């Protein structure tokens, strides 16, 4: 009986030490979650909370290619940024990260340069079901405008206390644009556009 208890405790400690374990992500005091940058990138995560620009060159299950990081000059912010390039059949987008999330800084399809406006939740303090809003600056053909972006985490799926998926809604000016699904070690695995 004693050996069974020791083995059970050992197996439980293996799950508890897994970077994607719920206990490593959940702040039980305020019931908020930490979302690591590695989830957006689709790379392995070691559990460390430091934001690191990991090298990636991959094709996601959504047929989008993700490569980076590389240095890119933002003409409206007048500064160099470390960015990732996400490519589809008809578009190229550039992304970087800020403490609260991943932001899009360029969208070729719309000839748009952007600043702020979180497109993927990142870091500390995220609650399931709570809408979060961010102001985004947009320059389209030298015309400057502001818009309101929103993120609402619909669910975090856990299997055996290990995070497997993050599903969230994304809105622009309070109109839902899409629902995104990200899977641990894979990145974006599904996009469902709003109708």
C-alpha cells in the first residue's frame, strides 16, 4: 500500500511540473490565467514566464506560414520592432508582442500599419468569459484612425489538468470578427469567421 501511495505521488508530481499544467497557469486568488507566448507560436514551452522571441519557421494547421523573428522598421512609429511574419495565400501580416498580448503591426491586404490593439491574449490576468477591450491605431494610406478591438476567452480546455486548447472571440469596434482556437505545441489550429 505504501508503494502505491509513493508511485501515485510521483505521478502526480510529474503532472504538476508540466509547464501546461493548470496549476502553473491559474492564479487561484483572482481566478485569472497566465497565457504564454509559446501558445501563439505553437512551440514547446518550458514553463518559464520570460517572453522570448523563439525562432519559428512552420506551417500551421490553418495553412498559414509563420516565420521569425526578424527586425522590421515601422514607418509611423519610427522604430525597429522584432516581428513574426504570418503568410496566407492572399495576405502577409506582421506581429510583435507587448506585455498584454500579441499585436498586429502590418497587414498587406489592407495596406495597413497598426499599433496597439491586442489580437491574442498574452501574459497575466485573463479571465474566461470576460471581454477585454483595447484601442488600436491604424494608418491606411496615410489616413490615421482609431478603433476598438476586443478579446473574450470562451474556454480553456484541459485534459488531465494539462492545457490543450484556448478558444477566444475577436471583435473590431464591438462587432465579432472571428473565433480562434490555439492548441498547445501547435499554435493556431482553427479560425471560424463570424457571419
